[in-house]
C-alpha cells in the first residue's frame, strides 16, 4: 500500500465512522415512540391527576382513568396489613400507573400487532429483581385483578419461587424503554410531548388522506354553519360538497365547466381559481367565485355572485349568477386567484400583475400603478347589493380620496399572490385575530410570504423578496415598501403556495405555526413568530418515519405539486396536491396534517356536526394510499417465537408407530373440579425442530404484517390469512389484537422462554386440564372482584370452545376468603392478610358453547380470517330473534336491501350473508366488513347484535350462479340496511365467492 493510499484511508475513516454512528442513531430513534394503549398519541389531561401524579403534564390518562387505577390499587392493597402495605404498595402503584405512561404501548408491547400484548408492563431487570425479592407473592393479586384469578394461579405458583422465571415473565429486554429506566432516560424525555425533529431540525409530521380522484383541486372552504361539511373546487369548474364523514354528494355544488377558460396543459394558470361563501351563509345564502373567462376572444378575470337554491343547501342556482367585477388580463399567466372575507365582513380580492415576465406594462408596471386593478389587493362591500350596484366601496379604504387611484385598492405592489388566509387568533387569548397572510410568487430568484396591511406597498416590481429587481425603482426614496416576513431562494422552491396559521384543537403543539408550501419543489415549510423580537423562525416540515407515523389511518407521503392549503370548520389544517398538474387529470388528493407527538385530551375536541339534508346520492370515500401501520416492517426483526410448528399424529395401520410427545404435569394450586375434558383422540405437539417423517399432518403458522390498505377500525380488526395446502401464513394488521385458534388437545413441551411463552404455556396447560367456561370480562375499574363464597364447581360445557385468548380469561370458581388463601401451595410472608375483603355474590352469565361446526373448524385450522366481536374471543348469545328468511316485506314483495343467512346446517342464527337487490339474491364480499356491518344484518333479522363475523367463506361459499352484489361495505352500526352504508356500487367488486362473508347473530 502506498503512503498516499494509506493517508486517504485514514482521512476517510472518521467520515465513515460518523456516517455509521448517525445511521445507528437514526435507527435507535425510530425503534419506539410515545403511544398510548388506544393506539393514539399521549396528551396533557385537562385536570391534574391525583393518583398517578407523575403523568399530570403528559401521558395517557385523564382524571377518570386515574381514579379507576386508584380504585384498583386500594382494592388490591386490601389484602395486606400495614407492613405489607408499606413494603409492596410502591411496587403495585408503579406497575398500575404505567397505563398512564406516554410509552405505555411499548411497555405493554402493544406497538407491534404481530406479538401478544403484555398483561403487565415490562420491567427493567434490576427493578424486577427487587420486586421479586420483596413482594413476589403480589403477582397473583395483580393478575387476579384482571379477571382470571384461578387460571393465573397455576402460572404464579410456577414462577414465584424462581427469580429467573419470574423476571422472564415481567422483564422487558429493551433497557432504554423498560420501567423505570424510561422515566430517567434524558434523551427520551428531553423533548417529550413536543413536535418531533430529525437531526437536521425538520419537523416530523404525518398525514391523513381525506379525498382523492380530484382534478387539480384549487380551493377548499367550509360554510361555518355547524355542519362541518367542506366545499372543494376543481380547476375545471366543478365545486363538490363533502360531508363530515368524508362522503361526497354526487351532484356538484356548482358546475361552470362550460364558462371557465382553461386547458389540459400542465401548468395552465387559467381556470376556476377560488370560491368564498358569505360569512353569514345560513342567512344570506350567497357564494362568490373567481374564474377565467373568454369574452369576444379577450381573456378576463370574472368575480361572480351566486345564490343557493331555495330548497337545497348543497347546490347553487346556476341561473342566479351576477357579475361583481371583470378585469381584462393582458396575458394568460399571473391571474392571482384568491377570494376571502375578512373579519370586518368585506370581500378581499387578490389579482395578479397581468402576466408575462417582470411586469413590463407601463413606466412602473401594473403593480405600482394605482390606476389599474392588476397587481393589487382589493376590498369591496357586497352587503345589501340586491337592488343596487354589485358592490360598494368601504369608506375607510386607503386610497378613496387619492386622485386617479382606484378606490377598491386595499394594498398594492404584489406580483401574483397565490393563496391567502386570515388568522383566527389564539384560541384562548384571541391574540393576532384577523391578520392576513399571503404567499406571493416570485420572478426568478425569491419567493415570499407577506403580512397584508391596509395601504401597504409590497415592492414589486422594484423588489423581489428582500432584494432589488428593478434597481432604478428600488433606489427611489418614495418607494416605502413593506418587506416580507419571510423569503426563500429558488433552491428551496420556485412557486410559493400560501398557507394558514394553525388554530385548531386536536394538535396543541402546532398552535401559532404558519404552515405553507411550494408548488414546484413540493416542500412543506413552517414559520413561528418570536414575540420578543418580532422575527419569524423557519423550520422545514418533513414526513415522519414509519415508526413516528405508526398510528391508525396515517400516511407519510404525498404528491409533489402542492396547489393550496385549507382549514375546516374546527380549524384543522389540510393541503391539496396532485401528481399531475393538469386540469383534466384525476390525480388530486386532499391531506389532513397530523402531529403524531401530542394530541388534545380526550373529549376536548368533540365535534357533533349538524344534520344536512341531502338530495341525490352519497359517494363514499375510500383511501388509496397505504397506511403506515399496514406497511411491512423493514427494521424490526421478526420475533423468533412467532413460528409454531404443529404435528398432529393419528393412528394408522402403517408399520411405523406414531410419535407421541406428552407434556409433563405443571405445578398447580388446589382446585376443585366436577368434571374434566375427555382424553383427546389426537395429540398435538409444539416443537422448535422438524418432526420425524411419519404419517402426519403439518401446519405451520408464521406471523407477518399485511401490506394491504384496507384496515378495519382497531377495536374489532380481523385476522387475515392466505391458505396453502401444507402451510398458511397468518397476517395480522398492526392495530389488531391477534387471536390464536387451537385444538383442545394436550400441548407438548416447549424449550422457548420469556414472557409470551410463560403466559401461553400456562394458558395451554389450563385448556388441557380443565373445562373451558366463558364469563363476562372483568373491566379494570378498581372494584373488588366478587366471587361465590361457596366452592361449588361450575359444570363443564358439553362442547367446549377451543379458542385461546391473548390475555387468557378462563373463569373458575374462586373466593377471596380465608379458604382461598389456604388453597395456595406457596407459603406467604407474614404481612399477607388473611382477612377477607367485603364481597357479595354476583351471578355469573351463563356460558355459551362457541364450538364451530366441523367444516368451519377445518377452515380455521388452516388460518382462515376470523373476526370476533367484543374483547378477545368470548362470545355471549342473546335470546334468538327471527330466523333466516324473515326479511322486510313491502306489499307482499321483498324490499331492496333485505337480507338472509344461508346455512348448510339449517341454523337460523348463522350463515352466509345474502342481500336482495334488483329482484335477485346475491352475496357480500368480506372486504372492510366488520361487526358493525354484521350488526346491521342481524338487526334486520330480529337479533340484537352480530357475535362473530366470519370471512373467507367460512360459513359457506355460494356457487357461480349467484352474483356478488356488494363489496367494500363499511357501516356505522345504526343503518337499517347495508345499502345505507359506505360501499361500492351494486355489482361492482374485486373479489370471488371465496370471500363471501358470513355472520353469527345473537
């Protein structure tokens, strides 16, 4: 090696090391993020917490949840005398309060839906050792309080005496995020609750797709009438009404496509450019529009007034158009295009300088010439204009008395202002209310953001941004121009799109932040005012990483061409962008801006939209972008415990005998039982090594993430599976609570260790040893659990369920009494209280046989999709209602939307869903079909609710002669028929009969 080569390598080594360290830092930063157990960001409670005080400023609990945890704590501590209370109270309190931690989702292992959620938060190793050393026997009380005391009794008896097993169960191996290290980690808590920034200072935000398929959406406004609907204008000349639930009315609010002058050319600035509703729209019922028009081959800007139809609040009367103002355009560009009403009630009109380059019109250009309306901000009064002139001049307009100046002018010296907004003011103090911000597109060097004031001269064409453009005009002492609050060079972008000051409720971190963008570069940017210096601090906005945006319905990418910004009635911010800047390309999307680092406290931002009378049909919204939460992970390794190999051996007349592996008995606590399950006829082994070659049937379950976009709500998500002959890959969406369907056979031994293995092994052991009885799930409300004071056993079910829960809940007879204390095989410390707490008998809900039919069970064994209502997969039947075949009748004929359940076994409460439309019966695809949609079906048939939604034709597949009538059905649960739900058009689908949906009603 030559000296030169060695020197180059030594010089390059520090740079390489720095790059490696930065990449590792970025990977570490992206491994976890603040998140609550409801899959939402943490918040600051409206009232300080009383019990879990350390999370009063930022966490996942409000006062109601804090009181619930407090009640649970005092219920558990009722089992201790004073010394036990002093010794163990601090551990019990700390563990219970971790539900309030801003990192609760990570402590409970709830960030990754591919793994079971922990029953208790993950502890650090040292803390776990101290807890085991002083208060190991309190573990059973913590688990008992979750509602399954006797099942966890076996578990705690096994691990309480073994510190290694005890901490394998409770310890979280991530030393950065385990409790209590997560509280003392300086880097984790330095900016906790603030907008996340990347190493370069870029603010990391996320997006939610709100609308798509639009043709150059140029404007979005709201009516401020309590309906929370919004109006979206397309450059082509259409204006559409969107309801608060995202649906669009099929009839346009306005259609000016025959009058609007535009073209399909990419970048054409002409067209329908803006719309504004009268500030008292519910009473005045007028709208104002700004569009390009050709009159006798002369291009003009036209501002017109329209009136609503008398009996339709969602459509303008096209015959009511009245021209307010027309301005001749000397060129096809620089058309301006902003209308808005100020807080003073006047209409503001923003017009460009007339086009071409450098404002070459006249001695000083149009913008500095106050005798023309081009290059100006106008202010006019359109009140009480029905019987007179279309508008009047406000008496305090700045140039009313100036000779040769147009009285409409409010400000001048602008080039081509594109998108302006008015600040609502601070939501608490009202400070800065009424300020007007505009983005003014530059010539060839700078883009600028201006704060518009009455009579202001904004410098064009003398200046471009802060620099001189026309040096002669720039040096004129009488220029007296107002400088922009911010200007940026063309290396950042070449066409500014003005935005809004955020004043909404849902994202308190963004309050006071001015968010804007650039049409050409696609860059999102922000400004925040320093009230001490008056300067505006710039921060770029970038999309958060997959981990940062890993919340339901969020995405972290958008189309490049940012056309406009908007705010809804509640003050939340949006921007409109497109993938192809053509007036005829259906590539436009509306995005809602979301801060994933902090949300408002629950209930603070509740909105109840006023009802809207609809004439016409609703077109339901279906997002096209893939949610971040559905993306396949690229940085997190697949857990090694997610692959289960199961070998089922049956007796056959072959020479080689089947291999049978029997699990040794597990230490148990004394339990009285009346009957047990009959011995299994088959043996199921769970191993980590391939089984010997025998006549066996192998089923391998491998857990992966699903990359499809269609995600049901996180409360009752389905588990999707793809099926092959020998293996099946079970795909679990990131917001789901995975449910494992097993056969009730004797589980084999496993060499796996750790939390999940410990808890699941105990659950499997209990399934094999005892009858399975379903009981109501116990809520975490802190109240003492009441059990019968007698030890009378429950009768086993004739056909027990074979489902295993993520948080196993097997309820057997138990009493918190001296007899119960004596039933434990593990000796108790002296401070353990033998005194029973006050309790009373609570009648238990009758258990229900949830065993599936044989044909259904066979499908479930190979990983078919199953969605179960309620917590885990406990199913409770209600009294049966009407059976199959009873549908709504009208005059002796079936009504459109009637449903029936088709079952091969003739059962009236379950079967394949078929709907009657257009004189024939057809099936419904399972895409997006949840228990809410199932409830709509069951209520039509006289039942109360849908207990189970069965997908992948588990309840039967229709033959090819039956049509598929509905797909992508999304219901709220209150509709009378599936036809009222969000759905695709009748007969339009992208599925087969292998995806016929079925329900079980109750």
